C-alpha cells in the first residue's frame, strides 16, 4: 500500500556547537557505598553483583578460523558503536566512559582518548557513529540527547545539543556531505543537521512521524538521495517511509517559502504483519531495500518498483547461545539488529541473540553466519541451579563496521572488539538441486541438496540447517538423510528432504533456508518456494 501526503510537519531551527556545558549537572554522582569494592576503573559504575554481567564474564580474547577478538585495556568500557577509517583502523565509542577509542589492526594496539567533558560515573548508550572525510568522528549519546564530534587530528571533543524533548533518543547517524542524518528513536522523528564547518551554528530539519506514540528507526539513502526509514508501534506494525529530500528542498528554495505541503515528497508503505520490530535498513546493489526484524529470526527485502516484501530467515541459534537450562525456551530466535551493504554487493548484519555476524549474498541467495566465540552466561539461560552450561550466553554484539574483507564488531558486555575475516575460505559449498520449486496448497515435493567439502578438513562434524518463514511450509528429511553427520574430504554428502505446503498455505513467494553448520560457521542457501 502506497500512501501519499502523510500529515507530517517540518520543524526548522538552529543549535550551537560547543565544547560542553552543564553536563555535570545533568547526572547525579555515583552512590557512595562503603560495602562496594572500588577498583579505580569504570567497573565502579556498576554494583559488584552486576560486574560480570556488564563488564565481562572473565574470559580472555578468543579466536576461530574466521574470528579474532581483542580485549580492551580499560576494564568495563562497554564498547558499542564502531566505524572504520580509510586506513582500516577501527574507532569505537565506550558507553561506560564517554571516550572514543581506536584499534590499529597492523600493530594490534588500542588508543583510548579521554573525554574531559564527560561527567564522572556517567553512562550512555551510543548507537550511532560515522567517520567524516576531515578526520572527525561523530557519534550519538542518548543520556544527554547529544551529538558528539571527536577530531582524530586535534584529539579534542565537541558536543552538539541534539534538538529534543524529554522523550528523545538520538540513535543511528551518518555523515552525508555537509549533512548529518539521525533517527530519533523514541522522539518519533528523523533529524537532518546541516553542518557548516566554518561556522559554529548548525541548522536542522526535523521530520516528525505521522504515527502517534511510534518510534523512528534506522534509515538508508537510495541512488536518488531519497531517505528511507520506518515508523512503527511496538508489536503493532507501521510504515516504511520514503522522503524525497532533494525534491522538497529544491521546491522550498524556488518558492521562497519556509515549508510546502508534503503530498508530492512523502510516500509510505504498510509493513507486512510479520515485520514487528524493524531496526536496521539498507539497500543492495540491485536496488532492493532490506530490513531486519529484531523480534524474530527474519529479515525482509522490499522492491520499490513492485512494492513487494519477501521474508527471509536465519538459522536457529545454537544451544550454547541461549542455554535453555531451565527448559523454558521453546522457540529461540536470532534477533537480527543492524544491516549494511559492502563493496562486494553483499549484506552484513549482526544477530544479537545468536552471537553471530552474518553475510548474505542476494545474487547467490546464500547466507554465511560466523559464530563469535566469546559468550557471557549472564545473558542466557545457562544456569539451572545445579550446573552451568559451559561457554554459554551472548556477548551482546550490538554494532559492526565493514572494512574491505574485514567486519569489525563490538562485544558490549565482554569488553572486547573482534573482527571477521571473510576472505578465509569456507569449508563446504552448498549446491541446491534447483533455485526454486512450485507448489499448490496441500502439495509436497522431494528436493535434494549436496554438501561438498572445499579442502581437507579431516573429519568435519556438521549439523543440518532447515529454517522456514511460515508455519504452513514444512521440511522433513527423507531416505537415509540425517540431521548430524561427519563430512570427509572428497566425499560430498547429499541430503534429501520433503517440502510441503499445508492446505491453508497462501499464494506467494517464500524462502526456505537449507545448509549446514560447524562449531565456527553456518553455511546455507535459500530455496525459493512459489505457492500458486
């Protein structure tokens, strides 16, 4: 559904860039509890019984064939937003210190830059970050409704007071020329800051949502410079919105008016009912828009030409991520959070509760999910009161950045950053019998796919992956196919399944994920199922 002329009003204004004012008066000092053991580190911002939960479970940096982790020197820094520069360095914000830090992958060293403006004991979630061509790093700060600028040249911080009310949460951020675009998650608006580096004044344009009490989530720019973002109500759906910013600003300039009716500059498309919590959003090279859903294991493509959404799905999380020691978890989900595109035409996203960094190739319809080795048991069902499941939990991988073949990411509750090297060859290849099958409601079809070793892995233990997007699609192994097996060099393994659609299946295009996973990585391909 395409709705034009939403009831949206533009707000124009101006704010000032400053080196910080009044921050210390905006937060109460940390509690003085004589029973708390002080460490002289940022860990003191948390009570002792919460330090393993938020600071680290105590494990050292770990590695796999594909992932390498690095322990941050400052204890309990809570790294979150991360970005790479043109030299391949990783810059990240520390939510428990207010500092920006740099990791040099050549020397494998950290440099942490003290923020003298930041109040002692303060904490803030910093979701958005970007690196500007002049060497400055811009990042958001939800506690103080601020946008910060750190100069990598002068090593100085400046603070910009974000235009907000009591309910604002400046979240993701990109630098686009002289503009900085920010979504105000709970403030229910998209804000465009016009930064003139020769002038301290910053003009801004805010676009409130047409949905009362909704949130404004992540955004992406298309080839025409249109801004796409979502407005949604928790568990109630919402809209995908396109704003023709160039057309609107050009019309305002020609008319001499402060603002004009928006009927020709705003389009909105109803989100599918299955897409309840759209967070990350990006475009692939073929012009499709991709949105991830953080309350499921799904992500969606949207074709702006046909206005069609297609639902995709990840592999199920491995047991070690959620634990299920109490037996209460019946349907674990991966929770895809943010999504970006890389220079190879692929999509990258983080799966929060599956502890994965994932790469999807739209052209090949393939998905590779890299398992991050560190896990914090305080964020999983890892303790049943009798025993604790080994290496259980999640590291809260809340952000990532792409630098060539490398994907850098932060582990918020493990005080680490890590990197996925996508250039490392994968151990197997998935070959589907065909790219798609057609079914009518109530029909079924036999289908097979082949797991082929790519080099001598020895005796590689694998588990089968079968994930569907809808309950009316079912996949069952048949013949001699098994869900777990050993793959030996030069011995491809065929797997046979029965794909069926129930009598109540709805006509449309659907995706089934078929593949295998080892301890370190999951490799799959999407089968397209067309129900006629």
